[in-house]
C-alpha cells in the first residue's frame, strides 16, 4: 500500500474515535470498547477503532441479525465519516458513484 494510502484508514479510525459513535452505542443500550491496537494500523493491519458489544438481552439468533441491529442504530454515523473521505478515495481509486 502506498505511503499516502495508509493515511486513509488512519484518518477514518481517528474520525471514528473523535466521533460520537461511542456515545451513540451507549444511548442505544450497547456497550463498547476501544480497539486494542488502534495506534498500530500499519504494523498489525488492525482497523477496529471500537467494538460494539450487544447485551445478552438484545442478542439475536444469528450474527447477521446482530450486525443488522448495530448497523441500524449506528450505520448513519459511520456512513457520514466515510463520505468525508470520498474525495481522498477518489484521488487514489478514481471517481466513485457514492
């Protein structure tokens, strides 16, 4: 991955950590924890800024259903953060249709 391209996941992780995503998780009745290797993106290729934890009382039958619940509650925040990086992504990969 090119030197400049490494900035994209780093900027996205920083934006997520600076966002209100953790407060939104708590507001929706979830818990969260900050990723353990957030500062080591390049070395570990880990880009998990936070992990949303669903309480047992809200767990669904499948992983797909759990993902859908979290996405429904928090996806719009992440979508906005990614949209802010669209110009930079366009410069590396060409114009997107988003």
